[in-house]
C-alpha cells in the first residue's frame, strides 16, 4: 500500500519559516526588555533574534522560487 504524497510538498519548510520569524521576533522583544537592566545581555538576545528573522525572510524568498510539483507536467 503506497503512501499518499503530502498535499503541500513544502509544508515542512513553511513551518520552519514561521517558527524562525516568530521566534526571532520574540527574542528581539525579550532583548529589548532585558536591555533596560542589563544592556549587554539585551544585545546578546536581540541580535541573534534579528538574525533568525532575516533567515526566515530569506527562506520565504527561497520558497517562492521552488517549483511546485503540481505545476510541472
């Protein structure tokens, strides 16, 4: 019995895109809040968070360039 192909072939990538974006935004906010009392720790939290957001946005661009299986003959 063959397994059915997933309805969305890039579902895992899309899931990771949004995890990176929302996780990065959360880390930025925590860095801003923490930076009010401990400036170095705040920067240490906010900068990696910003990097995660950038990676997530870059993956949105990559996903837009991937061919869909249903579009090709």
